[in-house]
């Protein structure tokens, strides 16, 4: 089983060394000595927990914590705040910014490890999320759809899938595959933040499959922007030597060697404007069918199923 990842952030090199010595046997560690470095590390990877100093030379811990809580990919990452101060105002400030727990320096190494284990355990038990993107998983997706059906709301569901992802994953390896999935998640999040609404929902079914729940009126503009932004980034999913060629050669699902061009994205859209859904299984089946039709095209494509049931 892979080790959990912890990001430790402190501007005092002695504290960083102590944190590393305390945690290195149990966790994979990333280190940052200032706020900007911490934010850069958080863009590169999603840790299972952040140990964050309250006072940093550039951006204070509470502000970093607020930034974490605004990022959908990091929203549910536990944060343990450390400080050398004992004033109640600092504790309140850290917790109000979104920290999950608080410890004073100097700290007991044994207590630190216990607190970290507890926070990670709590986050795992309370969070139905994909471990790679931290987006809500299948339980949350079904709950969201069930609530909309019960409330008799009008809604649209976009089923999003990366085409030929398996070939990319096999050719470059799972780390590259993971980075492509995370970049796709960011495209979806950015799209919803720019042209969606606060009521829209993004879920990660698993692998390279995502779901967006939105209004029927915004479904097509969202699909258009996702395709545009994904296609703009697609060439960068190839390494330079393959980007120059414009393709990779690897085995397809039939076991034969094929040439695969830059990845594309397929989106199937269904809505209940002319249909009456009574169960989430109906939505899933129709969404899978519509997405499969979109995947038959050689370019990125969306299909909106507007058939009347």
C-alpha cells in the first residue's frame, strides 16, 4: 500500500528538520519554507494532510488555509496548524480560516503523529472522494441526483470521458496518466467557476470518467468550453519527442499496435426537460449511451440527447 503524503510548511529550518525526523518513517514528505513555495507544491501534488506554520515570511498560515479551502481539488485536505504563540486569537484565527486542528510549539512528536493519524482517519471516514482528484465520488453523485429527482428540479448531466486514455496510460505510465486526470479535473473546475453557477456539481466516477450536474440552459456552453480548453492542452499531455510527431504508437484494446494522436474528450449530455427520471440508474444508463455515441467521432465531441421519452 502506498504511503500517505504530508506537506510540512515552516520557515524555521530547525522545525522543518524536527518535523521531517518525526514523520519520515511513516509518511512521504514534501517540504516548504514559505507560503509561496507551499502553494506551488500544492499545485504540483495533492497531499493527504498539510502541517502549516501560522507565521510565515510572505503569506501567513491562515491565508494559505483559506486558499486551500477555495480550491475544489484541495477543499477536503486536512490542515494541522502550528504556532509558537499561545494567544486565543491565533487559535480562533487559524480555525476560522479552515484549519482542522491546532498545536502549539514546542510540540510532542508522539502527540503530533497521533493528531495527524486522527485527522487523516477522520477525513477518510467522512469523505466520499476520489483519492486522486479529491472530487466527490459515486456516493455523492448518486445523492446529488437523487435529491434533484425528489425535488422535481430541471437539470442536465454531462458525462465526460477522455478518449484513448488507456493507450496514454500504458505508454507513459500511471504517473503521467494521473497528471492527465488531474489536469482534466482542473479544466472542468475552471469551466464551472467561469460560466457555471455555485449550484453546479462536479463528480469523479473513477479513472478518466467525470460527471457535471448543471442546469439544462448552461449544459451546452459548459461542454463547448470544456472541449475548447481540453483541446488546447491536449498536445502537452505528450512528451516533446511525441508531440513533434503528433502521435504515439502502442497497443490498443484489441491488442494490436496503433497510432494514437493527441487525446480528445467526449461528452454525453442528458436532461429531464422532456424526460421523467425516477431513478439514478436511468440517468446513468442513458448518459453512458449518449457518451458512447460521442466517442465514435475522431475529434472531441459532445452530444445532447434531446429525445422525448
